[in-house]
């Protein structure tokens, strides 16, 4: 019975990791397509 629980846990871990990889790829692709703007650099200065 212990082996079945261990196998189920391993399968859930693999499925969860695959889900994160797929959704992460989708998120990156969406960001590259819809928000591909040049990043701006803002420099903070203190008054004299």
C-alpha cells in the first residue's frame, strides 16, 4: 500500500510541474506578444 501512495505522490508532482511549465510558457509568450515595449530606466536623484 505504501508503494501505491508513493507512486500517486510522484505522479501528482510530475503533473503539477508540467502544469507550471506549460502555464509559465504561455505567460511568457503572452507578455512578449502584447507588452513588448522598450523598458525605461528611471534614475532617482536627491535635491541639492
